């Protein structure tokens, strides 16, 4: 079964666990579709050029649609390594928070 489908099926399920494979495949597909949305915005010429941004409304709709599944799979990934989902808030600390979260996300699962 497609990993992206599993994540979207558990759209707002913050309980349970997400293995590394499930999390990183979701991140991969999320990046691919985000780049496609940005490409469509640029191809159609509907970017927010007055703000010097390279994305437009298609990308923003995509981000809004995948915000909750992204948060849910991140929290389930943290549960898989034995950490609290509240660790996602460490990303609010510039640079260091993001680096620490990446380290947590690549950590092997607990049995």
C-alpha cells in the first residue's frame, strides 16, 4: 500500500506510531508535489510577483491541505522513537530546533 495514502488516510490521527520509512516517504512525496504546485504557479503566471515570491495560490492551497497530515505524521514519528509530540515545538527555535528535529526524525524506532 502506498505510504502517502496511509498518511492521508490517517489525516488527523495523532496517536500511534509512524516508522522512519512512512515518515520519509511522506516528506519525499510532499516535496515533489510542492515543487509541482510551485511549477504550476509559475507556468500559469499566478505567482505573488509583487512580493518577489516564486509561489502562488496553488502552492498555498497545497500547504494548507497538507498541514494537518504533516503535523500528524511528525508527531507519530516522535511517538515511534519514544518522545512526546510536544517536541515539534522545538522547531520554533531558529536553526538549532530544526537540526534537533531532523536528528530525532532519523533516530531508529524503539521496540
